[in-house]
C-alpha cells in the first residue's frame, strides 16, 4: 500500500495528537513541521530503479510524487524538469563523477521535499545532500518513514558505513537533548531495516558493533523484530544439486577447460526444459566471468556479463534484456546476489562456490522467490569448498537456519577453522 504525502502527514499529526505532543514550526516547508513521505535507501541503483517501476505499477491513479537521486540514468520523474547530460557528448556513458554531479544538481536546483512523496537514493548521495544542505538548502528533508534495504551490508561495508552514520545522526538522534525540537521530530519517524541476512553482530571498520550501536540508538522507541519463517533458510521449493568436480575429474582429465565444458552442457540441458529460459551463473572474479562468457558464446549460447566494470548503463541494459527474456543467461559477480528482484529466474549455477554462508544465501535466493516452485540451484564444488558445503548441507537436511555459520567477518572458512580448533559447534556470534 502506498500513501501520498498528505496521507502520511495526516497520520503523523494524529500520532502527535495521541501522544499529546505540541507541534511547532521549523520556519520552512511552508510552515508544515510534520514529517511526511518516505526515503528508501539502497546501495543498489538497479534495485532503486526496480522500486520506482513497481511503485509506478501500483500507483494506478498516479498520485505519488517520486524523486530519484541515484544517477543521471534514473532521474525521470513527473515532479520536476531535470538537467540532462550534454547532448554534444552523444550516447557515451558518463563517468561516475559526472553522474553524481548531475544527480546533486538535479536535487539542489529542482527538487522540493514538499513535492516529494518518495525519495529513492543511495547512502552516498543522501549523505552528500545532507552535508551540503547548509550551503545549498535543496529542500527541508523531513521524512515520516525511512526504509534501509540490505542494512547489514550498508552498515558493515566501509564504502557505505560512514554515510549511513551521517544519515542516522540526522534523522534518528533523539536520546539526548530532549528539549531540542529536532530530537522531538525524530521521535515521530518510522525506521524500517530490511535484509535477507540479519547477523547478530555487524563489525565496523573501527572494530565496534554497528548492530549494538543501533540497538542503543533506538532503545526505548519500540523496536519490533519481524522475521519470516524461512529467514536464513533455503526455500523448500528450490531443488539443489551438488557436483563434486574432483570426483568428476577422477574419471577423466580434470582441467579448467573440462569444468567450462561441463558448465556449457549444464546450461544447454537447462535451457531445453526451463519455463522462462532464465539462468544466472555466479563466479568470483572478472577473469572467471569473462572465460565463462567466451565459452558460452563459442557454444552459441547468448549471454552477457554483470559486474562492476561493465558500468551502470551496461548493467542496466543487461538487466533489461535478461528480465524481458531476450537474454537467457547472465554471468554475474556477487554484485547480482543482492538488490535485484529476480522473480523469473529458473536456474542458479554457482560455477565458483560462495566464499561464505551469507553470499550463499543471497545467491541461492535469486530463484524460488516468494514461494515459487521449480527453482534449481547447481553447485559446482571444488576441494577447497568441501568443508563449507558439508556444513551447509547438514543444516539444510536438519531444517536448521544458516545463521549458525555466520561470523563477524562473514568468513565461513575462518569460522570452521576456529570451531575445529576449539572443538565447539557454536559460532563466534552465539
């Protein structure tokens, strides 16, 4: 369900009246001091694009005013007229720096929070907007709801962690200086932190526990934990097969070429029986991905890579072709394991097995989503993966959640070695 700005503001006013709090004016936003609208934060520009499309599909009466501040390629909006890239440059892809500058200029020059029901934004851009506010004053940002997707990654990853702290300090600081109007305003906001993997601790670069800091930050404000029954479990609707490459190699010559040939055969057979002709192949490095793409092309199997070096425009083109069914195979780095709504994927192949249980959960979760039947996961297992695979398969057979294998550094191998040396079955987090 989507609420427009006026409806959210009305709900905020009701909450103020119920709790007998006095309203006040901050001298901006036309005198309207009540929170309204929503900010959706994600590190994935591709996911924000999908959120935008889904919101537009659900908003049949076109009441929502949606603003995006992610990149120049995603700035279409019915609210304002945006600055466009220099047309003399043709259709070449803009650099990340150029895209970022255009995004900020669009927000600063044209956007108004009063004309925004939903802001879709990355933490880096949101942090920059807040830090530039005193200089540019783009709009008086006063959201009623803040959604943080994949929050464990956003808080743990050094590339995003500091930006998230800037955002939380702005909108979630209310434990101190209770007479401060801004602190009272922050009490009215609703925060929604979502993720497919919820660790018990989130180690920051400084060595502190970000999750514990958040618990203390929001203590006394009514934290509610909501977990699905399948949280940290693999869907029973997904069929998994495990290929021991060392065992296969013992029956003949074992080489990288033989592994690629086996992969090509798997893809061929899969495409003959799939409902949607939609396969995601995961590998750990650009080098491996490029080799897989070349092997599939030599076999006349249409495919494209999906990793950082393809650039935003290249990744978006690949996703459009993949989701439309024109591209049957997408060969991916871990970049595609999170932040993509892949409802039509029939088959996930781990050409190189995940390095930790968190990545494994996210990769496998690309198929069999929302209880869909028929998803298949093929795991190609090498010698160095055996211990990890045994632990994972054991938990699957027992119907146990995977968080027993979570560790602060997210390394399954380190966790297993630690448990082996201590003779314990519990992870560092338990």
